[in-house]
């Protein structure tokens, strides 16, 4: 049985066609974001396989509304400000605010 080599799966013309299809599908503006997300996902996958802990993303500046915690009225544990239900006990945090016209 002949051995199969996967070293040269795609030739340069095939890679060019794949890149053009990606450009059409995602658009020129989103393509860097897609590449960055794909690279981050591969890095996290390799880290998980090797057993390395996840690195926390560096934060700078004041905390955003999502990062600020509020206390649950039922269990007293912290939740994000935009949480509708407590992530610990599951009760409703507060009544949803209805915009007035």
C-alpha cells in the first residue's frame, strides 16, 4: 500500500482561490478579525492539549458596565451588572427597565 503524504495538500493556485473565497465571504474589513479569532482559538486549543492554564486577557482602563458586579438580592453573591438572573442561585436580579417614550 503506498504511503500518503499530506505535506503538500494545497498548491499555490489552490491557496489563492481559497483566500479569494474567504475575502468574498467575510469581506476585507472583517478578514483581520477572523484571522485574529482563528489564531486565538488555535492558541487556546494547543494550550488545552498541553495542559497549560488559560492566560487572562489584559485589561486596561476603568471597568466597563459588564465587569462591574452587583449583589444578588437572594444569595448575596456578585453578578455582572447586565445579568437578568443570578448565575449562582438563578433568581431574577431585578425587573427589566422599560424605555419610556
